[in-house]
């Protein structure tokens, strides 16, 4: 579509169980689909099950999600928070600290981009922003962490690539405060565990994550529970390769609560 931010996500922070949280998200997802249809917007879905309509900008996407949360009977900021995956490395310009939004064809520097995220955090109930800056813009990451690190989670995906050496650099230089964990990105279960443990020992949250080319394998659901990440990113409640992980989480929860 014509939106530069790669993903918009909802977190059911007010839910009291995994099963309840998944149901809440499915309800909001259904309400969002109805709102898009009402506005004659596309309800075709992308690789990870999210809707991909053409919109006026990121703010309209956020406003639609807020409306869907309310229509489903929930409270933004209380029951649900919102997260962004910017994938700003895709916006990398021709020099360090220079960005160009490819779809809007808007150019800006690091400080301007940080100001954009500050405005969004002020105006919406944002839980986290993933890759708000380029993976090699370490000075920019220091700045945005100093500016927003006490308000939201700043998640390194392209920044850290589940690699303990890059994570250690981020910790030492006070860049980001969360890491996206992709087991098949780093290549082994042991390296995955090492990255999670390093993050958690330094107060960074670890978010277990899928990849775009998914199957119905549910290993990441087991890893999320086993490593106590508290968070998992595995797409919209749409299609089997996404719902398989949610179903596994429900099964695990049921096993752990059997008396």
C-alpha cells in the first residue's frame, strides 16, 4: 500500500489471560475490517495477515485502529496499547543520518524523524516502536533512547538481528531498551537463548518473533513461554501459519492452569 510504516500492532495489555487477550485481538481485528469496508477501503491482507489499505498517512492508520478498539468495546491506553514496526532501514538515504520515506518521497534527518516519533507517542497510546531509525544510525539510537526510552519500548530488530555482539554494543551505548528475537535469524536455539538472557539481565525486554515466510510450526510459542519473554509477535489472527502459534499458547496456558 502507500503507507511507509511497515506494521501497526495491537497489544491487549488489560487482558487477564492469553485466551482472553487473543479473543480481544480477534474482536478488534473484526471491527477494523468492518470500518475499512464501511469506508470502501481494501481489506486484502499482507504477508502477516494485517490489512493493507491505501490511506492518507500513518495517523489515519492509527485513528482507524483506535476506532476499532472502541467499537469492540475496549479502552485505548487501558485495555489496548499500539505498537509500530517502522523498518526505518528501508528509508536509508544516501548518507548517514539521512532518510527518505519511499512512498511519500519525503526526506528528513535523524532529528526530524525522532521528532515525528515523539509527536506520535504524545498523541497515541504507544507501547513500542520497532526500528524507528536505521540499523547503523547508532548516534540517532542514543538520542531517541534518551528522549523516549523512559516512555516506551524502543525495539531493535534490524539493529540487533538477534546477535549478542550487536546487542552488547547497544547496551553499552544505551541504544534501545528491547530486542526482537528471531531464532531462524541468528541460526540456532542456543544463540537465541543467549540473546534473550543477555537482554533480560540488562533490563531489556525480549519479544519472540515470527518471520514473514512462516509455516504452521509453533516452536516460537514454546520458546516465548520457556524463556519468559512475556511478549510474542506472530501476526494477525488470520491464516493458519499465524493462528497456529496463538492456538499453541492457549494449549500451554490450559496445561499450566490444570488443577
